[in-house]
C-alpha cells in the first residue's frame, strides 16, 4: 500500500524481506502489478514483457493413477476434447506402469505424446532412488516424451545420474521453486 505499482522490483524486495519462500503468494502480487500496469497503459501484459514469442501452446491432459481400464477411458476423453499430449502418474510399481503404458500405446499408437510423472516416488514411496534408472529404462520403450521428477526434488545428484543414464528428457518439477533452484538444476 502506498508504493508505486511500476516499482515491481521494489515490491519483490519488500516481499522477500518479510516473507521466506511462498512463491505462489509472491507470484500473485507480481502478476497483479503487471496487470495493473498493462491496464494503466492500455496494453496487454505480454506487450510489457516484449511481445509474443509463441502464439500456440500445446496443452497436456494430466491423469492420475487409476486402474488400466479407467485410465484409458480418461485418456480417450482427453483425446476427444482435442488433447494430443498425455501425462500419467507412475511409480507405484513397475508392472502397473507397464500395463498402463501398453494400454495407452495400444489405444493411441503414436498419435499422442505420453509423458510420465513419478512425483518423486522412487525416493519418497520406495526409498530406492537407485532403482529409478532400471524402472525408467523399462518405461522408455513406450516412446515417452518426458519423465518428470523420479526422485526427491532435493536429490539433484541422483537426478543428474539418472539423466546421464537414460535417453528420455527429465523434467525437474519439485526441484524448482525459485530462480536460484532453476539455475542450480
């Protein structure tokens, strides 16, 4: 209150001085300030940020863990809505993951991109990050687009080892909360 809304960096400094972490709350303030400036100038926020670079963005249809028939039904529903990228939750056990990916490839062939998300389960659920490479290699035969967060977000060393040992790109989700995290990853 009482600050110049154009002084976004100052707002960030004040938030950081008073509140540790909480990136979602801080992002909300940042977005609101950008929106206020854009409205004041009569331009969309993307113009403030240098104009559009990408004009289309493919959306991903995310599906949690379900029995194989229900998973396929949900994937078909997403496909019928126009989604051509699926992300499914994996990591409870290898046999279930293979059955689910087999069913999806049987249903769609290569007409959809499929990514998988472990949600750090190789560390948090199985306490076996050393098994992640073997598990991921078995899933790679399903022509995966990306593999998200096989181990805990803090375990960058194991994530690096996995990246060096497989062919599919790794997405670091729970590893990145700040710009400093992104630089470290």
